[in-house]
C-alpha cells in the first residue's frame, strides 16, 4: 500500500506494518480536547444527533486536567476519509473552544 507523506499517512503505514488490515472496518477513535468541561459537553451535544459520530465518551486527563472527548466511528480507515472526518470534528470543536488531538485504532486482541 502507498501512504501519503503526512501524519495520517505515517500512522496508517505504521498500523499496516503492525499487521492491522486497513481494508476492513475498524472502530476509529477521534480525540478532541477542551480546557473546560462545559465546552466539552456542548461539543458532545452538538454532535450527538450526527449519524457520523454517534458514540462519544468524556473523560478528564489525570495529569493535565484537560477534558477529552473520544468520538468512536466505525469505518474503513482510508486516508482521505480519516482526514475529512478529523477536519469535520475539529471544525465543530473549534466553535466550542476545543481542538483535535488525532485519532487511533485499538489493536485487535
């Protein structure tokens, strides 16, 4: 497989080298960070009715006290689709004083 020369391409390449089948559906976790809990909650409310991101989890980082929203989306991890989804979620997060912190896939057990 060929991967674009950017952060998402590098991560996809590393996953492929680790044995993850990138042609199959996976649950991709997108991480959005907020300084304040009310902004994180308003972001969750804004995307709660969106069929793209129906599953979210809110947690606070013990080390930094930053609030992290994890939006889990089942998809085939295609570079273009990942990049578009990441940009879409970040655009909503930005209007709620949040910012994207990347994405990941849990290794299959």
